[in-house]
């Protein structure tokens, strides 16, 4: 199963291809998605990367957290699943 990684403090000019290449040094990257602001259509400075192998993902996290990339020190850690509120419906 793929492991999802949060990548923060990114340079706003970093592309998904650059991000994919950075993480591909550690293993196979399933996806790399830079989050874009809905109103301004500009990057928000963070992204999510999915890697196929948990071991490769752990290696990427430990090696890239705090590393300078594209002029910024990245913040890299395992993504935390966003919990959604439970809605109750009344008749």
C-alpha cells in the first residue's frame, strides 16, 4: 500500500515534476500533487507525495526533512489522515 507524505515550506515556483524527481531518488513515486489556492490559482507552498513502498517513503522522509530544496528548507513527514465530522440526520 502506498504511503502519503506531506511536504511543506516549499518554494512557490517548485513544479510537480521537480518534486517527483526529488522523491524518486528514494523509490517509486505514485503521485506528486502541489496544492493550489482556489481563489488565486497559485501554489499554497505545500504538497502531497505518494510512494509505493513504505520503506522508501520512510527513507525519503528521514533524508529530506529539513533539507534545502529550491531555496527553502523542506518540512517532510507522513501525512495525517484528515478526519471528517460525522453528520447526524434527523427525520
